């Protein structure tokens, strides 16, 4: 993943999916290209995708308690 700059973050998760990867791409064709590059490097059994339609909130600042 370090060699694919579109990946912003990755998480190991509980539930049906084992991992969640956050990537930034400009369109569906760019997603498909990234997906093809990923599956050519890693043996994956199943892949599902979700796309954000609109960013509602994004912050990096944490509140001081």
C-alpha cells in the first residue's frame, strides 16, 4: 500500500469485512485502475466498495479534554 499514493488510510475491522481502505480517486475509471493495481499485487477473496457522494464533515483537530 505504501507504493499506491491514492490510499489515505487503512484499518483492520470487525464484522463482515476484514479491512477498510480509504482512497482518494477522481472518478470511477481511476477507482477501477487503482482496484486493478491492488488485486494484481494482493490475492483477495472478495472486494466490496462504497463511494462517498458528498463530504459532510472533515476535521483533523482533536478536542482538548
